[in-house]
């Protein structure tokens, strides 16, 4: 059975806390697993969440600050130790190649897996598969940073009442889908477009064009909200978002389910992030992330 869900492995910014691990997020998308921003301790969090190295097909790193990348060394070595039988592809800013190299070869181990390096140097498409297209967009942070967006191809939903009205049934349904028309009846007459699902991952950034482009029309948006609104000046200075800024971006983009994460250790009340997000006018489904949480991608409308 296909599963589409976010598994939250860690939610702390800069340093881990007693209750929050460094960043780490796994997106299960049918038979694939995409690991985003594995910070320190991600390998252990994977164990606690029931995520195996065999579940990983891609690793996407937004930037090379430690809370988003120090877990790479352990995750890569675990992939090799477990002899994952399929190719694993790593995406990360090309400007940080030296950091990726150091983390990949931080210690001695036996390489057994084809780890493909596919660094990001500009906005654009990184991969096209039958299940999704993966794109990257530049963000605004003190070091080069990219957000990621997954888009499922649009499909087509057949409309039983229109099929019946035209007397189309049985094998003829398959024929009209395949050929585009049947006995003068066009496919558009008996079906409608089924919009593909969309997911975006937006970490350390100020508000910028990339944030809005990544969030546009998403079914599930995972976005940093390091600071509360009263500390907006700090957020801007350090290249981050507040809860209100993230929520307004999601509201304006028509996001269906918003996941706030990457919280500063200075705040002790997670519910305040939700209160500020609601005050900013976001009315969709809202989750303030915590470690080991599972968030399903919303069902199609």
C-alpha cells in the first residue's frame, strides 16, 4: 500500500535540547524515502522512528550549517554498513562540496553503496521520476541555501455519470483513456484533471521569492519558524523566519497543511507558535512539529 507521510526526526535549531534533536525529516512518498537535513543524531532518531537505511533513496541538504548536516557522516556510513541494494542520491549546495566531502569521508569505512552526488548550483529541476519532479529554489541565508519541492504529475479522474451518459463501460473505459477519444467522445468530456500532490521543504531563510515559489499550492509545507514575531529583527539579522511570517507565506500560497519546525531554544511554550500562526491569518491544517511525529500528506480533495 502506498504511504505518503512526513516522519519528523528532529526539530531543534542550532543546538539540540533535552526534548528536541537536531533537524532531520523523512518524507515517505509511495515506495521512496527522501531524507532532508540530517543533523547530529539523525541515525539514532531513525532507529527510534522505525526508519531503516534501506528506506532512503535521496538525501537533500538545504545548507551546510551543522544542525542541518552533521548527521550526514553517520547516515552515509550506515547506508554502506547495511549494504543498501539501490542507488542513493545526495543533493546539496555545490558551494559546500568541501563540507560534503569531509562529512562523507569523516572516518574510515568500507564503501558498498553507489552514492550519487548531485549538487545544486541554481534554481531548477533536479530529478524527474514517474512519481514526482524534484525542484530546488535558492533561499536567503548567510550561507548558500536551497529549499526543495516535490510535485506529483497531474493525473485524470474518470467521471462515472458522464461515462454512463455516453454508454461507455467495461474495456471501453480503458480505450478512451489510452486513445483520447472513443466514437467521437473526447476524453475531456468524461473525465477531469486530478491535480498532483505537492510538498515543499523550506529551511533557514528570510522571506524571499524562493519561499513563495516553493510554498505555492502545496498540500504539505514544512517550514522553519525559528523565532516568534516579537523577535523579527533577530530573525532577519540571522536569516530566519518568525511564526507569523511563515504562516502568512503559507496563507498567501494556499497551503493546505502547514508544519512549523526548527525552533530556537529560547522559547519554552510551543503553543505560542501556533497562536501566532493563527493570528497571522493561516486557517488551514496546522502542526507545530515535535520529534518522532508522523504527519500524513493530506488526501486529495
